[in-house]
C-alpha cells in the first residue's frame, strides 16, 4: 500500500477515535452533571462542597479546552474560543463565592458541555467534507503488476519506471498513465470525470491512472512516472485547494483577530465600570461572563471555511476541479464567458474531408503536411497525422519551426515545406486559393510554390448548445467565442449555438486583446472566465479573471494552467460549477449574517441584564451547530 493511502487510513482512524472519545466525554459529563444537580438540591451542601461535585463533570468535559487555552496563553495566542470559554466558565464557577451572589456551577458546566457538543458537530462536519474529497483518494492504486524478466511482479507503483509494461486485470485500478499495447476493455472513469458511463479502450489508446478496468486484460506501456500521473496530479490539486482562502474566509480570519480582543476589553469594562458607579460586583461580573460566552466567533470561524471546503468537494464529485475557495467565489460572480472554439465548443477531433492538390498527388500533399506537423500537439496537427499515419518512413524531417498564429515550417527530404493559414501564405508571397468551404483550411507550400490545401472539418459538441442555454439560465449575460479559425467557420458555430459575440481569424495576442477589452467593459465586481484547452490558450487563461480548462483525461497542461478544470470536456459542467459556487457563497453569507445578527442581539440583552446564561450558550454553541449544519448543505 502506498504511503499516501497509509496516511489517509491513519487520519481516518484518528478522526473516528477522536469523535468516539468526544461522545464518551459528553455522555459521561452529562450523567455526572445530573447526579451533581440532584445531590446539590437534596443535600444541604456548603458552597465549596457544591463546587467540588460540579467540578467532576466540568473537568471531564472541559479539560481539553482548558489545556488548549493554557497552551495558547503560553504561546501568546490567547484570543481564541478556547480561551474565551475557559475564562467565562471559570468566572461562572467563581461567582458563587462572592457576597450575596447565587452560585452558577450548573450553568458553568452546561456552557462547557454545549461548547464540546459544538466542537463534536464541527468534527463530524469536517470529517464528512474530507470524505467527500477523499472519495478521490480511492482512485490512487496501491500496487502495479509489472512485467520483468518474463514474469509479472506485484510492486508499489512508485517503483515502476517509464517504458516498462504493466498488466491491468479486470476489476483493478489503472495504476499509471500509458498506452495500451494489447487487449480490449471498458473503463470506469467516474472517479476522474464524475461520469457513470464506461468508455471503451483498445490497442494504441492512451489510458490514464485512476480509471477502473471493467472487462478485458490490458497490457500497458507506462508513459509517466507515478508522481506525474493523472491521478496523482488531481489528488495534489484537490488537497491543496483548501489552502487558497476565499475573501470571505480571509475576512473572517482578520475579523476574529480584531473582534476577540475588542470583546475581551468590553467585557472587562462591563465588569468594572458599573461597579465603580455603585453597581453590584457579582451582577456585573455575571453579565460580563455572559458577554464573553456570546462573543465567541466559533460559528463564523468554523462554518465559513467549512462551506467552501464542502463546495470544492461537491464540485469534485461532479468532475469539476476548483483550485481553491477563492476561485469558487469568483465563479459565483460570473458575468462573461469567453470560449475558445476548437476542443472546447467543438470536438477538436478533425476529419480530413477534402484535398485539393496542384502539381502533387493528394497522398503526397498529406504526406508532406503530416511530417511537418509531426511534433505539434494542436488538434489540427493530430488530425493531419492521423490522415497520413505512416510517418515512420525513411523521410528526414529537420529544422521544424512553429510560427505562432501562422503555421509550421520544416525541411522534409531537403525541401522547405510550409503548412499553415492564409497569413502564412501571404508572408511567403505565394498565391493561394480560397476554396470557399466551411472548415479549417491548411494551405501547403513546397519550396516557395503553392501546392494545395487540405480542408479539415470539425463537429460541434453535442453538449455545447446545452452549455450555452444552461449558462444563460444561470444569468450569465455575455457569451463570446474567440477563434483563430476562418470567419465562415466562426460565424457558423456562433450562429448555431446562439452566442452573443464572436471574433475569428485571431492570433494568440489578438485573443488577449479581446479579453482585455471585455474586462474593461464588464460590470464592477463581476468576473470574466475564459474557457480553453489550456495548451494553446495559456496567455488568455492567465489574463482572464478565471481560467477554465476542458481538461479531459490526462491533459497536464490544462490541469496546470487553469483555475478550474472540467475533467470530462463537457462545457455544460461550467453551468453546474457556477450553480455549486453560488450555492456555496450563499450558504457562507447566510451563516455570517445569522451568526453576527444573533450575537449582537444577545450581547445587547446581556449588557442590559435581560439575557440568561442559557441564551448566551445558544448564541454561541447553538448558532455554531446551526451554521455547521447549514454549511453541510454544500456537500449535496
């Protein structure tokens, strides 16, 4: 078993152990509190004797809080909820010894007891949030079957090198990214994409770690080390997402740092000033202690981060990776979505539908174009290579040069071959023909002479129209498409999908300029997202407020470049991500307003002497429990 899974199991057992221990402490303290109450009422005990019998349940349930408070005090970080609870309850225990004051022993124990119940709820909610993300951990396999010296050995995936052959049997997780050498099967990709439909795979297909092999035996040549595999990358992203705080969380952290010391000073003033003006010390001390209990910022400090953590987990279950709470908050304010065309709104799997040669044969034209495009990862290049798969011939291909926004130039068998768009042909000074067909046109020039063009057609994704309609339903007001493709192609796609605006024939720098214009035009406080494949669109992804990559399976560049990764390449998932983000932010705001509102009300009542310790307990622990339960709705 991998070290990561060992750690995950260890953390899970530790978490269950802590929750079980907390429940036992709460139950034991509750029973002993009842016994102490009965004894106090039925026996004529002195104040110090009553204190002793109530101290037993108090220490059982509150020892950990007191210990934390002392530790924080020693480290100079006293202003937290453990410190406030400790001061308030110790003060309540001490009130009974003041002249003319009623003992508050039972109330002190109840405050600590309810505080621990709130902590227990927080632990349960955090555990559930972690489990919602930890379902992804199951995608990382524990072992790999590697072929060595004619035998199959079971080893840790970390020990398998690039180029080795692994065997994946039915029912096993694919441990590493690779290419299928032999076998046919179907794969369950749910852990990666959130999609329940299995996908088939066979010889020559790429296969990624984290999938489950459902049927046939597969022999796979490993193409990536375990640490660089798709499953590892995704897990790393999701685990690190919690570190990126939303502005709500950052505000709550700053708020608590200022708010807590202010409240402590106000409580001290409430205990001292009225007494100097002739008030009874025990009365005003009791009010000051209630003031402290109410003031605990637990509900905010716990529930707001928990809401965002739950939102990230909920999105990951639907195959949407959001790299942090701040990105989730951005998604909630989305107003403009700018789409790349190829591979985002269209399939990006091109078909060579027509070839128009001049002085060379159609086969030779494809042959030359495929060689020039050999090293490019652009979908058009992939299509050309697939149209002429015999690239392992005796031809020499040298001096390959990619010219951004134009095409590719290379020396093939000593001849200068240029494959690109009309701008490339114009820069070469050759006459080129406009065939007037809709599709991507790859013009070919050999040794400075125009030799023809290849028409490559692309299909609009079945999901694209649904995506545009769903985003409009979510109130996203402006949808724009930017493409380097021809005007006719851009217009046809934009009209079919009902986009608000489109711009065709763009270089990467033109796309950035259009995004900058749209950023200037959008409403204050609103967000612009760019949706692309994360490989060719890195500058625009970086310039947009939020970059969304149609990551697909194994697209490392997409996973690295974007703020949000749609794992199954379905653009309709963007609307789903926006829905999850808006629900998460709404819940976080509900918790903030609810907690602050109740606290302010009870604080005023406490200062006026109209609140009881029970109301103070509700304003702290009750509100915390309700806020945590509300935050857990983000997991659904």
